[in-house]
């Protein structure tokens, strides 16, 4: 399976199974366009007799009026050599049939809800001001302690584990967060584990004390700001309806500077809606403020809401991502680089094939724990009784939905199997799929289309950087 497209003045060919990325001539691009067209034909599958023929020779015949024969012959020979090396038109890797179903019920990551309450009222908040459709509450230390013990006890032979403090707003319960982290640092020693902590915060309570503790103990932090003041304050408000931009900006900038000094990871994360489809301007604003690591995510919401995005917005959003890609390249050339999360891609393919097939591990390797100790497949499912898996205080835990989530991987989803992007997105977000389609096996279409656009740009930027010998 291959995917070809144009980025700037580059002709890019991606071999899906090997992960190899090639820049090719116009003649080679023409040949591969024909190959891609044949592969996409109804009823055609990898390994069929139709593709076993010399499809390059067929393509040369079709393109004889457009290119010189010598150009086509040379291009076809180079493509054949790549195919012989397993870097083009490759098939699934050896042993692939094992699939992720046999990975075992081991938990390695936990989203720990420090607070089901929030000091902001953001219009698009899926957690309903932090309450998750229930009563507002804070995580007691004893329940947090039990959650850490649960993770350590169910992590099998995994040494490196992750805990993300989430909300609502976790810093509304900072004392408990601090106690739980310090407990975990002692508890991890006996089994020889290493817990990496992250936190997601809106920044209102990000004072000197919290900043110092996070910088000492937390591997990563996500701080929330939607970009320009008018963008942010239209959706991210205080309980009395006021804007939050001016209340949080200094806190977030100081925190980001402190992370930059110590070379520690953080992201400022924004959300764009139908109200700011010109979100490249918001990313630019965040970069000009001095933030080095930026993420801007599309809102996922009920289509009846005024700020929602839908498929009709795709052409406009594609153009905006193109503008954002140009912005990223221009700022890099000017010596003022920033990293945009969705334009970072590992051309070596990064994680093993099974990880790329299975994705985030929600409901299998990853769980969320609420202030009451209830366990859910991830934070987006919290509060939905249909997805309650158990409680950290239970003596025995047997995940009743392990099979459902374990089998919802890209090779089991009809709409993912034939998609060129499947080993980058891993099938997308289960929760987005479920809340739109009622099934975790039916991908969220808008997210899919935007992800493919971002991936094309990310690969294009990475290839361009390599060719220009710029730092990736």
C-alpha cells in the first residue's frame, strides 16, 4: 500500500507498511499515481494477481504520451529497486498476524482525576465544568494512594509507568496532588518501577509553590490557552462570565520559561472552534508570546452547538493547516522555531508495529480514575455508567471491557484497514468515535480527515527539513 501527494515542490511517496518515505521525480510520481489508482480499485487487495503483474510496465504504457520513454524507464527501474528492498509496495511485517490481542492485560498509564470541579467555565468542556455529569468533588489522598497502589499492582513487568493528574482543575486540590506524588516516589521503589507524572492545568492557580513542585517532579505539563485574547475569552471564562486571558497569561508564561530553562517538556494547548477557523493566527500569537511547544486541537462537540465543526468546514480547515505549515517553516528559517504538536512525526516510525496498530491503549493499558476511585477506560468516558470498569478499592479487578477495547485496533476496523494513515493515527480516539457513532470501532470522520491532512504536512515538513539540513 502506498500514498503519494505533493508538498511544496516535493513529490512524496509513503510506503504504508514499511514506513519508508521517498521523494520522487515527476515521472516516478506519475507511475506511482497509476499504481495508487489500481490499488484503490474496488476488490483489489495487496498480494492479488492483479498487483503481481509488472504494474510499472503498465504505467509506462499509460504515461507514454506525457514523458519521454527514457525518463519513465529510469523512474520505473528506481521504483523496482525500492520494491525489491521492501521499501515500496511492501506488505505487512513478518509475524504481524499475532496482532495486539495477545499483549496481555497490563496497565501502564493512569489519568488520575484530582478534581471533579473547575474554576473556569469553558463553553466546549466535555467534563461539564469538571463535574462529569455528577456531583463536584476532590480526590481524597487515601483514594489517590489506593490508585497508585492499583497501578503498581497491575503493571506486570512494565517498569516505566505514567500518571496524569487531570480534572476539572487539578490545582484546586494541590495538597492532595503533592501528597500522592510524594507517596508514589516511595511506593515505586520496592517493585523497581519508575512513574512519570504529567499534569493538565488551566493556570489560574499556577503560583510559585505549584510551579516549583511541578518542575521538580513532573515529566510533562499541559497548560491551556486558546491563542489571541479575543479567541480565548470568547470560550474560556470565569464562573461570573469574565475573560481569563489576562488572569492566566503571566502564570503560563512564567511556567513555560521555567520549563525551557530546565529543558523540561510542556505544551500550551489550545482548542479551535468554528469561531476561530483562522487558528494559524492563534498559533502565531502563542509563538510570539514565547511559547516553544504548541498544540491546537479541533473541538469535538455536538453539531447543534454554535461553535461546532463539521465536514463542511474541511476545505477551509485544510487551507488553514497549509498556512500553519508555511508559518512553521518560515519561523524555523528565521531562527525562531517553535514546535507544533501535530507537525511532529518520527519518520523512522517510532513505536513498534503493535503499538501503532493499537493506539493509546484506552481500556486496556490506560485507565482513568475518578475522585471516588471508580475506574473508566479513559477520562472521556468518566461518569458514563456503561463504561464503569471497577474501583481501585476493590480487592479483585477484572476489566469487563478489556476484550472490546483490545480488539478495536486499526486492522479490525473496516474503515481503517485500507487507510494509508492507520499506523500514524492508530485508529483515532475511541471516545470521539463512540460519542459520534455509538461504536468505538467506527472512526470519527472529521478527526480522521484532519489527521490525514496534518500528517501529510508533518511528513512534508520533516522531509523538507532533512533536505535543507535543518534541525527536525
